[in-house]
């Protein structure tokens, strides 16, 4: 018997899925970087490799966000916009 602890609502708009994906990758990236500071040797190398993959995920989702809903030209990274902070500004999407 398979029980799913977590579910994603099938009715979520694409923008909500993309924004939540961005936040998830960003959180993983930060957690791994913090963890790698406490590790040495091979364990640190593995944590940094996973961090690099999560960074790639952040970049891919950010590119998708820019294509679907580009930020206004005057908006700088870290400034408020309709979806929270601009990318790379400690995104807290609202």
C-alpha cells in the first residue's frame, strides 16, 4: 500500500507552481551551502556538487519565470515586485 504524505493540488496555476519551485530550489541551495561549511573531505565535495545542481535548478526556473512574466526593466535584483522580491534578492514570494 502506497501512501503519499505530500500532494500538489492539480488545480494550481502554472505561475504558482513555478514560483514554489523557485523557492524550493533556493531553499535547498541555501541549506546545502550552510551544510557544506560544516563538512570536510568527500562529504563536503558531495554537498557542494548537490548545491551546484540546485543552483542550476534555480537558474532554469528563473529563466522560465523571466520568459513567462518578465520583471519590469527598472526593477533591480532584491527590489519588491508583484511576486515578492526580484530574483536573487532573498525571494519570499507573496
